[in-house]
C-alpha cells in the first residue's frame, strides 16, 4: 500500500464529547464497511435484484440523430409482435403534456432535441421481446442542423434556436434566444487588478461532456397494487427530493399513493442516479399496463446522462511576487433540456471564489473577480448532476491558470497558492464568510509527500516524466431544510436508524452506524439501519453534494441527545438520582462515578419494548433555528446577503500531486504516482482513503485522461466502452504509488449568525476527492513536455501529440 | 441486451462438410469459430443475423501449431491463448498477448483474427449507411476519424483490427483456402482487400503457413489504454534468410507490407484525415523502435 497519512484526532476529542460523543469510541475509527461481505459475496439488496410476479420489461426507441423533426412513427408491426403488451409514442394520451424535470417531454412527439431521446416505448413480457419490438418500430425523421458549440449557442444570433417556442427566458440577457439563465459575480475592480498586474495569463478551456461511468445501469421496478397504490424500487442516490415526486407525476398519482424504496446500496451514482429517471418510466408504464414493469437504462448507460459540455475563457493576473490581482472568467454550458445545469453554473462560482483571494488582501479591500456564466440550450447529450456541480468545469481552468501564472513567474506552485489562500473567517469574492479552511495544511502535507519522492526517475527515450500539483475546493450544498431522523431504541440496547441517508458506495451505511454508536455509546454491532422507504423513513439527507455525513450526522446527534434525555428521565426515579447525574454505555444507564448503580435501557423503558425518538436540525417542526439556508445572494453580482452570508453548507479543500510518463512520439500517457490530500476530520479513515484512492484517483484522473466523446452532426458515435475509453487499472499507479493524506480540520458551516459546527467536526469528502485531478494531470503533462493542454479529457494520443506539434 | 435472433446451427465434421453447407446457403451462412466478434455483433445487431452458423471448431486437425518441412502450420481454430503459450514464433505470441484480454484469448482464434469485422463506428451503427455496407460514401473523412486509416484509403477508411494478422503479414504467411470451387493459396499481403478479405461466401481458411521462423521478430503496438484497445498503430517486423519484412497495423484498410525502406517511404506519403495526423508520429516511432 502507499502512504496513508491521517493527522491526529486527539485535539478534537473534547469538542466531540461536548456534542455528545464517546471519546472517539467509533468516531475516526477504521470500522470495516458493514456491507463489505455482502458486496463481495453478491448478497446485497440491489434494485436489479427486485423480483415480483408477472414482471414486464420495457425497452426504448431512441433518436439516432441529433436535432430532427419526427415525420412519422409506425408502431403497427411492433404491436402485433409476440409478448408485446403496450406501445407508447409521443402521441399516446397517457403521456400527453407530461414533462420530466420541468421541460423535457416524457416521450418526444414532433421534434427531437438530442441523440438518444426517447421516441417510443414498448412494454412486453420479456426484455428480449420488448427489444425486438422496438426494432420493428419505424420512425421517419427529417434531420436538422444541430448546435453543439456551446459558445455559438449562447450568441444573440445563434445558427440554431434549439427550442421554438422558447421554453425559459432568463431575467437578464433575454436577447440570447438559447440562454436558459445567467450567473454573475462582480466583486472589486477587475480592470484595476489587471492594470496592476505584472503577469497576465489568458486561455480557453473545454471540459467535455462525460458519462458517469458506473458499471451497473440505472434501473427501477414499479408494482401497482390494484387499489390505487404503487410501490417503486429505484436504483437512486436519494428517494425524497426528485425520484419520488417525478415518479408520482409520471403516473398521475398523489405522492402518498406511491411507496418509493431505495436499494440497500445504490450501485454507483456520481450524480447520475440523483433523479432516478427509470423510476419515472416504470411508474408510468405500471400505471398504464396495470402490471409491474422493470426499466433498465442498459443500452444508454453511457448516454442517458452526462456532465454538461463546458467552455471557459479565463484571464488571471498577478504581481511579480505572486500576489493575485484579478480573475475574470466566462463560462458557457450546454444542455438539451435544463435538468440541473443552472446549479452547475451557480456552484461553479464557489469553486472560483472560495480557495484564493483574487486581489491580495494586502493590495485590495475586496477580491477582484468577474464571473459570467451562460447556461444554454444545445443539441448535446442529455445532462445530469455529475460529482460536484460545476466543480471540475471551473476548477480545471481556475487551477490551471494559477499553474500558468506560477510557470510564467518561475514560482513554486505551492508557494504561489499559499500566498493567496483565503483564510478562516474571511469573506470570499461572493461576500460569503469562509470557515473550516484546511488549504494550508493540505497543500503543505501534499508537497511534503511529493518531496519524499526524490528526483524524477530516468526513463528511456522518447518517454519523459513530469510532476504536477493542483489545489481545489468542493462545496457541500447540503439540505439545510429537510433534516429529521428517527432512532428506535430497543429494550435490549439495540438502536435502529430510521433515515433516508443512502449508501451509494461511499459507506453511508457504515458511517451512520458509527455516528449513532458514538453518540449513544453502544457497540456498533448493536446499531442497525432500516430499508430506505418513503412509507416510514423521514427526509434526513440526500446522498448528493458530499452532504450526507453532515446532514445525517447533524440529525443523529440531536436525536441521540433527545434519546439519552428520555432514557435518563425514565431511569432517574428508578435509580433515585437526578437525570443529569446519569450516563449510558452499552445499553445500560448508570450513575456517573458509580458504575454499579445501573439499570438497563429495558429496565428504564419497561413495560415498553422500545421507543422511537426523533431529532434533527429542523426539529421540532416550526421551531426557530439557524440552519435555514442556504442564504440568499444578489442576482446581478452574486454577493451573499445577510444575515447568514452563507451560500453553501461547508467546503472541502484539497490538493493533488501526481507523476506521469508521457511518450513524446506516440502520445501515450501513464500515471505513475498520485497523492490526494483532503482537509477532513474523518468519521472513518479507511472509507475516506477508499473514496480518495478508489473513488477519487480513478474517477478524477479518468475525467482527464482518455474519456473523449465523439459526436457527428449531433449523433453520438462513442457508445461503447471500446469507443469511450475509461482507463483500466493498468493505466494507473501501482498500489504502492498511490497515497492519501487526511489533514483533520474541525468542520464548520460557512457564514455566521450564529456559527454552526458540523457533527463531531466531520465534513463530507465524496465529490471533492476527484476535482483537483484534472488540473494536476495537465500540470504534470506540462512539466513533462512543456505543452499546456486545455481540454479535459487531456491525454488522448491525438491531443498530446497535437499539443506537441505532431498532429 | 438483445437476445440472439434465430439462426440454424451446423457443426461441421470435415472441411468439405462445412463448405457444402456454406454453398447450400449462398451468402447466408457464416463460419463460426471463437465467436468473440461474431456473437457480439449478432447480439447487438451490428450485422444482420446469418441464416446458418457453421461451427468449424469440431473439425479435427484445424487447431494445431506444427512445424513441417515447408514451414510452421497454424490451424485457423488455434486460439490466441495457444499462440501465447507456443514458443515456435514468439512474435506471434506477443501480438496475441497485446490483442484481447486473457479471457477472450481462450476463445478468439487465428482464423477469426484474419476475418473479423472492422471496428469503425460508422460501419457498426445501423443508422449510418456507409460505403462498406453498400451506401454511397464513407462518412469518416468529413466526420470523426481519429482512429481511422492514414494510408491506402480508397473507398473505406476503416482499419484492419487484428494484431496477429499484422504479425502474420510481416512473416509473409500464406493462407490456404478451400471452397466450392476447390482450394487455393493466397499470400497474406493479397488476403486483405479494401472492403474485407478475398474470401468468397463459401470459402474457409484451412491453414496458415509461415514459411520460415524469423531470426528476428518484433511486434509493437501503440494504444490509448494499457490493457485493452485496438491498435492506434502497430508495427511487425520479421527478418528471415530472404530479408526483412515490415507490416503496419491500425493505419490502413489493408495491412501495408514491404521492406523497411518501402514502409518508411509509405508512411512519408501518408494521407491522414482531419483528426488522425498524429498516427504518423506514432507509426514512425514504432518503426524506429522496431529497428526498421
């Protein structure tokens, strides 16, 4: 194994105990993943394992063009094929007028906007029969020009207007017919900043659309019960915010007639399973046929949702000593329907404004930042949230611009960053108060570990070696409104967690047990977690935005406090003391200092066999609290407004260092060493390391390596894993050459009024672990070859050789 | 995943038997051996499902590697895994190793390597009616062509996918073919034609003969990913008593073969498309590394 540095947590013990902890009994401990054995033996309840009698299968006829008009859809042959139960087209009354996620028809009727858009659906007894019937549907199209250039699409006179009539008009720049919305930051005086600069870099960057790359396709099963109710099982990252209401909407049913059930573990999400789109179709088709239906987006696992395509134009200035003077960036992002692209640009702002002061504090009263973003309709592939809205899209140009400045100034890449980092309590260019900043510790630790590599290895010509560095940040948006958990305490000292916090491979099933075991001071074996099911779990947290640990943990700490209070209130008269003289351990309640004076939870709660306690950051409902947020910002300037001065929940700061080998003649690239540093007080260091190495290194680097998408006239050509080149294990460093560094920092919410601690000081790291990888990789390629590559992915043979003037 | 569409399956016991079935269903029967390529394409409907599959794996004697007086004989149903394990001509094992992943090597055959379909997206995706499929034009030159041919393009820009085939070309192998009109032997350089191979619908490759074990044999392959990928470019070089032959893979719809100087000159005259000029640098690097 490589080095896995974990800073000491001892300094935080008292603060953790003050929140109700048990002296690091489980907090910060390397508890094995509770689903580990189940996963490796295939004994986990996945959505694809759901079987109900009489299950039908659905298959989808999809648009093979870019933008086109549908001139005819002939389903007659399909309808008489064996096993076919139902065929739906955009003209079917069952889908008339129905939209998914705001502006996308469930089935296209007259026009198709993007490649792979659904134009017909077949439900049949078997998936094979459904697929064969789909092949028999004849659709005639009149292909039209597609617009795939996100910059041209945002123009005032674009070559193609994607939707006529216009679907959405933004409050500003309404004269750009494809623009959905615009986002801005206007802080300080950018022109003065550039006038003051000794060095300026200007560059343009492209971040390609990219599929999430989960191996298990997203799926759902819907079962109607004949009494107006329905159960939907969905392979989703969360059940409450989107999958449940969208399934209900598609089936024309009240939400409370639908019981939505999540998997024991969502099989890889990375944002792609946020919406549970198969659940929408399963619910619709179950309603239409009156029978259970399974939907698997198998044929389109690389197409059904991608990160939106993004172009960025960047200008960055600095003084000779490395002090930053100004930063200006314009983003263009493209999508056929809105989905979550507005959030992409909204969140890109935090990525640009939080890590560094663009406008050094010694020189300027406020950072000098100008940020403009256009969210734009295009005929690119369908989009979805992707592991940090807007983070890679913005961190790649942002951190690369810093590396370009360092290169021009001949400065150390870490030194220039440390000179300009935002400090705890300072206001960002969005006027947001920044807390829990671990940048300095993480940058220094990562550099120290890189320095231990020693001199670069000598490699045979034409290979060359390069090393790169990048910082980054990743917001956690969190859900600061819905936050409730139930703990069921059993007489025998067992606690059941009743919560919707979903394990999506990040280890939430383990982390939630650890937090509750720490808070209730019980053996972790005695903590269990119930199925995630809308019929009885409350809305605690969504497994998105790296927020589940903080959201779920925050609720759990409150619930545990309430639970202990109730136990002590019940036990006090039986033990003849006051409640505040009591403590609990391993299902017993004892008098502090007299461990023999004790009764069990069962003794306390008798004759009840169990009790259910609720708790959460917003519980009791309607009580005044300080968690409501995020706060508001001024639309035209992006400035955070009081009283919270908080636009996101908290932030993870990170650094990556890597070593690569590049073949200057063949353009081949191998990543040979990798370090990832994160500022986090880990609930479970082993799970964090797994996220960083398994989840971060592989996923993040893959974004920057070879995963190019090829489109011709709006049609996607790279549809298989042989065309869309996800790297394999042999393209990565050997096991001993991958390293992680967890630099513990007490987690705290951004903003103030009042200041808010994260539960046991923990922060989420799930999405943050991979967003420094691409700028780090690009920096290493530059170090090796002298060429800056400004596209992500960056390292296809064609791109490397082109950058070297050989193509 | 679609189910296989219905087809008839015939297990041939002799070459003659196989040829007679192929002849019985003119153009509608296909030879089946490893099935790696064919079954995948049939499931995904990249190609129309043949009426009959003629399995030739049960025909005795076709799965052997044997040294005889006229050279090394390699049967068409010899698997790539056998090639990897066989030390007679190490460069063939090297090419097999750089081809498919280990599990597929146990299925994939040498005959299949010679006859497999090209991996061009325009050819695979049904909605692009390209020249190779009988349409009017090749879509690669005005389209997306980073992985296409840089030389010898005429009407099609897809490249020959098999790595072992490239090594066999450098070894000046000859291909023995039997069919409805009798048997013939074709030098490998004439086996590949722009739109496929010289095989007629009722013909089968029955033997591959490498005339001389090379004193020097090299197979080099450049690809994007370390573990799996078709060749961006590959170079095979074999030196025998008759001189040195170089074959180029991943760069043309055929396998360009010639002396080192001829091949270097051919690369200098390459006609890359809009996105694949980089392949020239790649193939030149491999030629240099091979000592051509």
